[in-house]
C-alpha cells in the first residue's frame, strides 16, 4: 500500500519510528531505494554552456585583481549550475579557465589529482612537467598526471588562457588528496623540450621501457598540429553517423587513456554534417576549437563557436550540426567507468 493511502495512525506511527531510528543514525531504505538504485542514470548535473566571449572578459578581469603568484593558480572554476559551491562541472570532473599574464609564473607543485590543459588563447606560455618544458600552442592537449611536478609560465607578451580539466571530485570522493609545493618556483630543466614526444610519441619507446599497468603516458603533450592533421586525413573518408570523425587520445605505449581517470577525444564534423543523436553514461565537457554550429544536449539547443565550452550530462542525448567545418575537443571519466564495467553508450 502506498504511504499516501495509509490511515493517519499508521502514518504517524511510521513517522515516529523514523524519528526514533534517525536519532540513532539509521534511516529506512524503502523510502530512498528508487533514488539509490535508479532504473537509469538520473543525474543532478545540468546541461550548460559557457561562451568564450564572456569567459575571456571575466578571466582577464581576474588578471587585474590578483597576480598568478598570489593566487598560485589564477583560475575561474566552471561550476555546473546545478552543483554550485561544489567546484565541479560534472559529479566526477572539475573544469576551470586559467590565465597567465606575460612574465608570470604559476609556481611548481604536485598533487594526486590528475590534470589536463587545453590551450585556448594566446602564445608564449609553457608548462613544465617533471623537468621538461613544453611550449603551449592553441589546441595543444597537455597532461600533468597524478603526482608529477608541474608549473606554468608566460615568456611571451600576451595573456594566455587555457582550459583546465581535473579529476578533483574523484580524488575528493576517495579522500585520497595529497599536495606539496616545490622548493623553488621553477623546477630545473632536466631534459630538452621535445624529449618525451621523441622518446614516447613517435611510434617507438625507449628500448628497455615497460609501462606498468595503468601507468599514465610519458607523452605529456599532444600537439594540435598532429591531431588536426589526423582528423583532416580521416575526414577524406566516410563519417560515422553518430560521431562524424572522432578519435580518442591514448597512451601510445599501451593504447589506454593517457591518464587513468580522464579520457580525451577529438572530433571533426565537415560543414553541413549533422550527427544522429547519441547518449552515454560519461558526463562530458566539450570545447569547440574550430568552426561553428548548433548543439542539442537533452532539451537545450545552443549555437556554438570557437572556444565555447559546454557540458553534456550523463545519459543526455547529444546531437551536433556543423555550419562550418567543426573541430571539437572533449573529456570525460569514461576510462574510470570502463575499468569498473559501468560505461554504456546508446545510439538513438
Ligand atoms: O594548474 O596545477 O585549475 O592544481 C586547479 C588546480 C589548475 C594546476 C587548476 C590545480 C591546477
């Protein structure tokens, strides 16, 4: 019998019982079972869009209010509108927009959270990871795996802005966060720029290298130039009706995701192409790197252009329409879900 149809006495008796057990930190499962074990994902995460024109203006204002040194990381967190105050864009992922002005350094530190950067705007900055620098160019996908030393600097003469993606909510959930600051602002260079890419990113690895299981890749930069060239080349062939031309970034030594907690993807949609709708369980952050078009996420429809960022919640249909050739970058917790046997995708 449904609770609403119970006689008032029985209802009162139950309420009193709930109160008695509540005082002992117990609660009845039957009142929450449907929410705990839903027939399909019912995420609180909301579809949302951040237009770069606004993001840029706001983050540049932060540049007038606080230095990178004082802030340590001058970042505007992109908070999901339904999860305000929780510093996350989906339940499992964090995203933020980082600004570094000419001459500034975001000092060396390391933490157990894994991070990715997607360079959006400006030239002349670098990220150093465990003693090797890489120049940050627009569209470059750069990673700082868990517990690697990293710092950022801007040697150029213009502001540089990139998107940070971190697994902060996952590490918080697991209560496994550690961090430490470097003794110096800048880590001494141990290898020349390009070393990791030459050793691990050219379809070869050092002769005695054996990656451990789930080891993040030693390739810490995936240059945009290469990604773009691959997408353009495969775009000569037939697009997948749901994905267009889509590739995932990998650890070239293992074929696994570059980092164990965050998967990343690059996608090309030729002008005029419209994808068939698709949904998957990994809530995804998407950046439009080139072109423009229209996107439908669940019930929301937006026009998007360069550097706009949007979030697709778990199990929400996604449909894309390219008005110009469109290049999208995206990241999600897919490798975690796959490792746990949870990930699902449905072509609608
Ligand atoms: O660049 O190390 O957006 O530690 C948040 C935390 C960036 C970083 C963020 C971080 C960083």
